[in-house]
């Protein structure tokens, strides 16, 4: 069977994080949504998403295909129902398609919130689902626990060095090649996962649930509360609480980051801080790309959502419920605006358009630092985002 993960209408709710990736490539827990499905199904998946993303994320069609809603994360019960689907059948929950069996010719014509001419099978919503950008940090606790069980089942952890102070060692898994010395690891509140060739430097204090993905680093003296995930090839320091970093991003110095989502290729300067609680203790409102206004998150704690390729200088301050778009460069004293559009350069003294060629030059440098190539495909995606959102700046 050919499985395709599709973006539905909720993609707009997940902007700016879905400007440069399909929903399936959002990380929540330890793995991306795509990685979860591929582990459960034991197959490679492809994607049905925006046209400008298809060169990097091509769709693969076969005679028989099952489309899966990419906002949904798998579990055993759901996978069993999906693999049992027959042609022209759809799994539906609250009028939203969860999965649908379609022929190749019908893939481009389906509607993502109805299943006309299909037999609808109503199912319970007993799975983890991301509907809004803040769901990523809010539901990360549950996601880390589920991924930890999936990844570590029937496997043995590498030995934990005796230099560490450890609580609930049975809830800690360290991959081969990882380095953890002179750290405090408290897994009594949730599992702790340390990925391949990752490093936890001396003096770090970590409380689970926590995931440090492959080739990432926790710097000396860091204080990390669950539920936090540091994606691959990232560096973190200072104080973090309930943070998701997708990967290839750095918050390497002191400063507080809480109830936040940081996409890829971001860098937060020394002593960058975000507020995650209003002085009035009211619900946090946050910019919605779908509604084009600020909306109530229904959360008391909500910090920073930062899109890909964005950077901020030293001592940058972000207010409660701040949304930073793709490819911004922010600096200066005082609080930044709580919504900064894509391709913005500047700070509290004023903002201007971030020149696309200058953005390409920076991206090329940071890719090379990770031994990667910022190729024409990556350029085309950023150029498309720049052009599609120009009128919003």
C-alpha cells in the first residue's frame, strides 16, 4: 500500500511553521509526524502539500493509495483501522477526514473535510493531534512519552556514566556515541532520551520528559524542565521550560525560553528571553495567520513561536505570545513586536524588508556550518514564501 500524508485546512493554523515544510515534517515528541507514521507502518511516505513545496517534498502516487491527515499522530488502534481500509472508504472524526483510500486519479481532487461518494467510518478521537501551533509545546509531554516507548521498546540503553546523579534510571535511554558526564538527570517526572552522538555537558540539570536528538548539545550549567525537545544538530544553554526546537537551531547561551516552538536554522543571541505568562495571569492571545488577527489560545502559559531561518541579537526580549515569521533578523533593546512578519529586518527602532539575496547569503553560510548545501530547491522555497506573503508586510 502507498501512504501519503496530506496537509488539510489546518495548515494555516500552523503557520509560520508550515511555510517551508508540510505538516508531516513538524517535530513533536522525539520524532517528526512523518517519522512516527513510517515507524508504525514500516514504509516510506510521501506528501500532498502546497505546490511550491513539491520539489523538495514530492508526492508519489500508485494505483492504490491511502491518504492520512498529517495533523494526526499514529497509535496502534488507529494504524489497525487505517490498514484495514478498502477502496472508497474513509475514517472520519467530527466531520474531518483522518484517512481515506483513493485511486491515483482521485488524489488531487479529494476534499480534505468531506468524503463525498465514500463510505464514512466514524472513529473516536483517541489519538494525538496538532490543530494550532501552540499544541506543539502543549502536547509535547504526551508525545515524548509515546515516542520514548516506540523507540526504546525491546532495546537496551548505553551505560550511564557513574559521574552523573540519576533518578529513575529505568526511564533514561542513551544512544550509542552520546556523552553525558557530571549531569543531574531526573526521570521520575518523565522519560529522558539522549540521541546518537549527542552531548550533555557537565553541570547540566535536566528534568524529564526530555529529548535531546542526534548530534545536539546541552551546554554547561543548563537548566531544562520538561516537556522539552531539542531536535538534531542544535545547541542549547540557559533555562528552558516546555520548549520544542525542531533542529539545526541554537539557543546556546543564558536566558529563559519557555512554552515555545523554534523552527530550523534559527539562532537566539546571548541573554535572549521570552515571557510566557502575563502579569495579569489572563489567557494569552497570539497572532493567527488563518484569522489574520490575534486569537485566544485558552492558555495561561504561551511564549514564542519562531519561523525558520530567523535570528535575534543579544539581549533580545520577546513578550508573551509572540509570533516571529520566516527569515527575520531582529535586534535592539526593548520588547520586540508580538507579531513580526516574514522577511523583516530591524527591531524596536523600526523594521524594513529583509532583502532576499542577503537572506540567501546568510542561509548558505549556516548550511555550510552543518556540511549541507543551500541549493536551488531551498532558495525556491524561501523565494516563494517571500513572494506569497509580500503584501502582508
